[in-house]
C-alpha cells in the first residue's frame, strides 16, 4: 500500500507503537480503534474461526474492501 507505520498511525489517530504491536500479534485491541485502522487501509475484518478459548488477533483475517460497482 506504500504507507509507513508512522503514516498509517497518524491517519488512524493511533501511535506507531500500536501499529507495530498489532503487526506483531498484539493480543487485544479495542474494536473502534481497529475499525479506524481498517478504514484507513480500505479493508474489512472477517472472523473465520473462533476457538473454544478466548480468540486472539491471530484468529482474524484482514481483507481489502471490494471496489463498488456501478
């Protein structure tokens, strides 16, 4: 996408440290913060598997949003 962690962090109103932790499997995130980051990336979130234990970010799949068709 051609964006640095710092640029993404600034656009999503989070810290660069938060972006780094997320990229490295941070265990928790507030859904509102995660949605802001996904919005900047024009991506959506899908939960593809929820184990019987407490799910982690490793259980989530990030996918680009589909372009709207006319």
